[in-house]
């Protein structure tokens, strides 16, 4: 299993009214691109959220959040959230909001 389809569907449902959303296989999972920028995704059962460098430290201080690290070098501005941190719908919505709040400040690609 490359990514949890149930979580991907929950994200699809939340993004249904968002303009310019594209799904893309990336980072070994499924990510949702907004206006051409990676916003949020799922790898196995771990949520991946782009929060931006200026929001990174605050985001990783949240329960079940940690730096996104594939190669031994954490990616600044991107975080992982374990399942317990987004099981509840309001928690998943909160992480999506963080991702959207950041990527909507970026120029479209």
C-alpha cells in the first residue's frame, strides 16, 4: 500500500470546492497540488502537509506532528502528521487549512 485511500478520499471530499486542485503521485504517496503547488497528501497512513518555513516550528510542536524527512535531512516547511493527529474530521480539516493558508500565498505554477 503506497497510501491510505480512505485518507485520500477524505481529502478529496474536503477539497471539492477548491479551485485548481490536481492529484499527483509524489513522495511515494498521493499529494494534492493547489494552483500547481504541493499542499497536502498522504504517504502510507502519514499525512504530509506543506506549512511553509515560517510556520514550520509551530506546526511540528503540535501533537503527532514531526519534520518531513525522507533522506535523513528534514524538509523545512513540510511536516508529517501521524494518524492520531488527523483521525477526527476537525483535525484533518485543520491540517488542510494550514496547508491551504500557505500555498494560496504562493504564485501559481
